[in-house]
């Protein structure tokens, strides 16, 4: 009788047991970056953007993983995922990753992340410390992630996003020049636009014009 063997079942956990963020400011930055990138690429179905999603680059190695605060993958469809299993994604790694530093992150931990992103072919890596208002960046050059010497004014080759640093901290700008804003700022803009529209409608009515017929 011929014996048969089967491959062991390997589980790839969808959680690393760590919180998404260690502070409100870290979470606010993660949601701000992801939300604005979602808006930028809303019409491109082949740009996948995720926050705190575990990425496994090598099949069979569930001990090799990272969960970038935000990652962008060009060439993969938008859809729900419990984790990013690279071998099921045409072997396309995230090209751009963002990390927002928290007080609990150690230098050793962040060095390991840099080594991981370098090893598994991330093209652009951005690390922002909101407390110190410090931004570091790396760009893959000649096969390795090399330090970007000057980050203020830097434009991401993949995203077209411009990075600016001031006394207030980091500011990000879309390719069309619009500044990244959070949901509170977006609501304020909506309210201002609505108030302006209502003032215009009132003025038209004073002139005997029904704004609903225009």
C-alpha cells in the first residue's frame, strides 16, 4: 500500500494582536493619510489601499509579516481582504508604505521594519513622527531603499503627493495641489460651501429669480 503525505496547513493570522494605534494623534494621521489616498484613487480600481493590514510576502512563512500603518499597492484590485497574501496577488508587493511613529515604537522595532521593507521590495517608505514633527523617507535606488536627503518639497514618484514640513508639522498635497485634510476639515468645508450656496439662493430670490429653476 502506497503511503501518502499531505502538506501541512499553514495559518496566516489576520491580526498581530497589536492595536491599530497607540494614541489619538497616531490614529488621526493614519486615517488622514489613508482617507485622502482613497479619495485620490477612488476611480482607479487597480489601486489597493489599506491601513494596518498584515502583509505576508512569502508563502509558507507565517513568521514573516508586517502591518504597515498605510500601504498602497498598484496593480491589485480594490476588495476586502483579511490579510495581504502576496503570492495570491500576482506576487506584487506594496510599492508605498507609511508608518506613523508612536511613543511605544522602539528604535530596534523601526530598524527591523526598514530591513523588512528593503528585503521585500517596497519602493517608497515614509516614516513620520508627529510628536517631534520629523519626517524620514526612503526610495528604492539601485535595488535598495536609500535615504531621501531632503523631504520638504519631496514629491512621491508613485503617488504624486508632495510632502512639506513647517513649524506646524507635516503637510501633504495631492497632485492637483489640494491639501490633505481630515474629516473635521472636510465637514467645515462642506458647511461653508452650503452656507455660500444658501446666501446666493437668497440673493437670487431678492432679484425675483427662483434658484431652483436655474
